[in-house]
C-alpha cells in the first residue's frame, strides 16, 4: 500500500518535471521584427519565468520593442497564429493574437502605429490590438504584458 502511494507520488513528481521540459521546448519565436531578425531566432527558444514569456529588448530579435511603434511576432507551437508584441509608449507594451477577429487571417506588424490585416478586407488595429477600421467588430485577443527594466513579461497561457 505504501509502495503504491510512494510510486504514485514519484510518478506525479516525474510527470511535473517532464511537463516543464516539454513546455520550455514548445515555445519558439519567429523572425518578423521590423529590424529584420535573423532566421536563427526560431532556434533560440523563448525564456519562460514563473509561467511568463520573457523578452529582453536589448537582444537582437526583440530590439524593435525599444522604439515606440515597434513590434515583433512570436510563434508558439499549437497556437493558431503568432502572437504580436508591441511597444505602445515609453513605459507600456501590449501582447495579443495576430489572428484577425473578422475571418481569421493574420495581422501584420505595425507600420506607423497601425496593424493591417493581411486579408485585404481593410481590417486595422492599433498598437494595443483594438479594432479601429474595417470589418472586425472586436479587438484582437489580448494577453497581459508589462515592461520592466528592458524586459517584456507576457502572461500567455502556456
Ligand atoms: S480577416 Fe481581417 S479584415 Fe477580414
């Protein structure tokens, strides 16, 4: 009886370790920044701390986030579309899905403070992922994000 309980506890502990390992390898960024990031970005993986994705904006792939209006895309395995991270103000960043709320096409990185849907339907969003023009009636799906000491923390459900 005790051996069975011990084995179950051991299995749960081992399963938890495995889940963490799989999670940390399942998140891959893509190279979509305005200051074109190298393709090797997809091989570097993302840092995850306490369940949050962490981007150091001093690192090349994420440098577009140093400038207001800049943005990057992150590919996350299993997500229907990449997530977009933008620099909104000197102290504010935003993170949201790039899947358009009209018909599901992908939203492009910001140009002059506006993100355009690739569909050609005329959908546009602001730097916070709010619908501002065209057929989309709702905002892009948002994820809590904050900027702290040159690092962006994104609370994305991994
Ligand atoms: S799918 Fe984006 S505007 Fe239609």
